[in-house]
C-alpha cells in the first residue's frame, strides 16, 4: 500500500516515540510526537461517545490533562464542539471576546490553567467518531497550512490506533496494533471497518453508532482484532442476524448439508 509523504513522515515520528518507550505504538505516542513536531506545548486525547461516557485517554503534561478534564466535565470547549460537529475547532487566542461568549466557563478556566490557544481535531473514520485530539499552546498561536495538515495527519493516525485498541478493556497504557501487524495495515482497513459497520446497519436495522458497538463487542468477546472481524464481514464470511446471535457463512453451509 502506498502512503503519501506526509502520512509516512507522521507514522515515522510516532513510531520513534514508541521506540523511546520500548513499547508498541499507542495514542500516547501520537500526542508526544505532535508536541515535538508542532508549535504547541502539550496534547491530550479523549475517547468520546454520544451513547456512553466520555473520558480522557492520555495527556502529555498537567495543563493538557486539565484541559481534557475541564471540557468533559463542563460540557463545553473546542473538544466538545469538534466532536459534536465533526470538524476541527481552531482557537488561536482564547482571549478573543467571541470565544469568551461561546465558552463562558471553559475559556476562563483554560486561561487560568495555562493555555492561550487550543486546537481540537476530531478523530473520524467515515461516520464513526471515537474521540478528539487536543493541542494547546501557552501563548496565542496560529497554525499555518502545513502545520494544520500535519496536525490532521496525527489525528488520522490516532483514529486508527484508537479503533484498534478500544476492544482491549485491560486499560494497558501501551496498547496498539498487534506486533505482527505494522503501520501498513492501519491505512488498509480504514475503509474496511467503515464498510463493515455500514453493512451491519443494513443487516441489523440499526444506526451507525450501535452497529460499531456491536462490531467492537463481537471482536472483544472472541478476542479478535477489529480489523480481522471487519474483513470477514466485508468478505461475507460473517453475517449478523437481528433475530439470533451472529452466524458465519460456514455455519449456514454446515446446517444445509445436515438437512435430509
């Protein structure tokens, strides 16, 4: 699979951070690599959901940790808006009067915490939004076009990593792709997971968010990688039924063969 130069460069930067920890690549490495590559002072990432509780996953320093907690607790801020609208929310200067009106509690609390600029980038794969990547600076800061493109590439990679680790309920801080599967797989199943989720909405007659929950639950209960389950659904080796538990194509074939 071919990658553009930006994606390849971002993946390398993230992999280097994981190497420094002597651990598998995880979303924390995305945050630390973004701070090293961009004119920001810290980064934080929160897992977010419209149907379940949202919670901070990682942060690079005390200020970014505070920002994640503030937004999820107050229910306002660039992170909340980015998730709600599915688009980046760039706030180069929190002292702007408009932002004070938009986030009357968060803006002042963020300034008090030590942040002067916040950039919130939604993690998205098609209609699936598992969270938001936040970057902050302690002085008013504007990201130029290249820097913003890099920030979005970091968010894209965080999305892929987060989707692959959300089925792991152990809470391991160094979770990441299976060591037998490298970065080449991450781009490969971006569309496949989205396609599989869409197929489940048709098979089960449910919404996209619930379909993704069912997909994750199936993978978790069977200790399988999300990417592998998605591949089976797309290839019609696995089908979900709204009336019964899931069944495989091979199951149906066996049942047919046994009929008199």
